[in-house]
């Protein structure tokens, strides 16, 4: 439920839990935010891929992201642009749910706010243009603003 406080491991304390997923339910996620959804304006990437998917991204570097994949064969991973980030899409219904970046220290992630059940609770989307950044600048930016506690679990019921 939107705004519901959840106790999270790793000493993160009470967080706001939001959830969502793809249209067919194969890919589901739960994001734990340190502030209410209204405090997080989604970032609308202006690259062709994100624009064509209507993607607006939300992340909290102090929060956590859990992605659950029911059938891994129906998970598509797509790298475009600099090829550093991996976009996660459902092969069955075509929905883009998230992007991941494997840094040296951990896996970073960002959620497409359009797939969240509570998407209307977030702030007004802000236009961003990461394609103007070098690969190193993108990686540095992602490590500072994306979720740094990310888990991806495959198999079984979500």
C-alpha cells in the first residue's frame, strides 16, 4: 500500500513501500523509499528508447529495490546507448520495468515509475538528458542517485 511504512533489513529503518510490475505479472517489484512518493519527482529520460516506452524513473540511493521474475525465459535484458545499463523488459507483455547498472561495489537500479501501482503519488516528472553525459559521468551519476540495495530473484511465484 502506498506510504505504508515497512521495516527493512540492513539498518534502513522505516521506509515507504511501493510496488508494481509488468502487465502480465511475470516481472514484479517492490521499492522501499526513505521519503514519501510525492518527494520523488520521476526523471523522464529524453533518449529515443525511453521516450518510446514513456519511461520516467524513480530511485532512492538510501532505499532498496527488490525485483522478482516468475519466468526468466520471459525476461528481456536490453542495453542501448552507452551499453552500461541493462533495461529489464517482459518478453510476454513488452513492459519496461527497470534499469540496472553493475558497479564495482554493488548492483544499482532504477524503477520505471509508470509500472508502479502508486505512480500518481509521485511528483511531476522532470526532463533529464543523460545522453549528454560521457559513460564515466553516467556511471558516477547512477551510483549517486540509483538504488544501491538491489536484489533480483528468479523463479517461482512472485
